[in-house]
C-alpha cells in the first residue's frame, strides 16, 4: 500500500481536477489532511462553504472524483474553520 504522503499527493491531484468546476460557481476547496484511516478532510471555501447543496457537491462530485483516482480513500468529509 502506498504511503500516506503519496496518497495525499494523489488526493491533491484529484482535487485539482475538480477545482475549476467549483471555482466556476464561486467556490473552491482545500485539502486539510488525509488521516491514517484513509479519510480525506477538505474545507469547502467561498460559495461552496455556504451553499445549501455543498453536501451534495462534496459527496456526488468531490468524493466520487477522489475515490475514482485514489481508491484507498474510504470517505471525504468537510471540516469547519474551528477544527
């Protein structure tokens, strides 16, 4: 199994692929971390942070893209400012 650094780099690459779509709608995304248990923690920014559809965007768009490119990832979760 790839090490955490390699997996994090692959997750970042997958995020970079979906980022332009989010930016088109006034939002953005930032990778916070990939945990040892293969959960990618991201922060939705701009319009994506306050959009009522952000959970759908996260699960149906971002998580699908990440898991397609990095099948080791079990889940993608959004984190708050205060984490």
